[in-house]
């Protein structure tokens, strides 16, 4: 096994980055500078023609898309319990992961990269505030998931083990601060994210990616 992860600091690639770090396996974290357009270079497009992170490469074979990468990591590191094994709990965790990836994540993309959705400046300008409101509502939904996990005595979103939902939750909350949604808007979510960030493997990834959790606060 030879694992390599293409990631960008603070991007959604944080999710597989955390899982790989938790696994204790050797892997090569390889940074892609999205702000410099490295994802559009011929070399990177040969790895992922869609020009996005994350890409996990194992023994020279690339896997794109967070959902596929998470399922693969869950399969090759079964001892980690990244996803629950009980069928209903597993389906619920995958349902939340799919929602995060196909709804919450693209909503933020409308705020951060509106040029991907319209070539008209006035439409782009309108997309930002509208999607910020939607994203704020989704952070509220995430806070509801955190609160119901706590009410059920679950330490993490999918049960007893820290996993992809928790890492994605941290990423979205951090992105929210970048979009002007302060931590105080969702105090229970913010408390939870701090707990996720304090886990040793997560803390190592935060340090490697040099992340500040609250992007609205002075550095
Ligand atoms: N559905 C994709 C989303 C990947 C994605 O949106 N990646 C962003 C970073 S969070 C990216 O690489 N953006 C660079 C670009 O689109 O130019 C996945 O699950 O991997």
C-alpha cells in the first residue's frame, strides 16, 4: 500500500486528511495551491481532470470524490470504524455524508466561487448573500444533528467513533466564519467543533494545514 493525498489547506480535503492521520498509516500529504490555480495544471489534470481536491492515490490508482474516498478508507482501515458497521446506523451516517457533500458543500461554493455558477457579475453578486442565508440555515441543521447526538449520549455525529461527519462539520463551521457567520450564531455547534479540533489526529492536521478555526477573528 502506498497512499498519497492531494489536499488544499482548509478545503474539503480536510475530511480524508483527518481519516488518514487517524489511521496511523504512512501517507504522503501533497499540497495543491488552489489560489495559484495548480489544480488546472496539465500535471494535476492528469491525476484529476475535474481539477479538484481531494484525490487519494493508492498504489498509483486515483480515487476522487469524498464519499468514494471515505468508503474506501473505511474498507481498508476497518479497525478504525470511520463509519458504523450496523446497517441502519451506517445508512444514516452515509445519508448525512451525502447531504453534506451534495447540498451543504455546493451551497458554500456558491458563496466562495460564484463565478462557477454564472458569468454575469450581477448574478454572482446576488448569489453570495442568498447562499450565505441558505448556508446559515444549514449550519443550524448541523447544530441540530450535534444536539441530537449529545441527547443520545453519542460523543460523535455517527456514534462512538470520530469520523468523516465530524471532520466535515468542522470544515463547514470554519467556512461559515469566512462567510461572516460568527461562531456565536451556533454555540452548540461551535463547542462541538472545538472538541473535534482538540482530538490529537485532528489537531495534527490543523497544524499541518496551518488552519485558523475562526476566520472572522484576528489571526
Ligand atoms: N464533490 C467533490 C467536491 C470537491 C470540491 O469541491 N473541491 C474543491 C475544494 S473544497 C476544489 O478543489 N475546488 C477547486 C476548483 O474547483 O477549482 C468531492 O466530494 O470531492
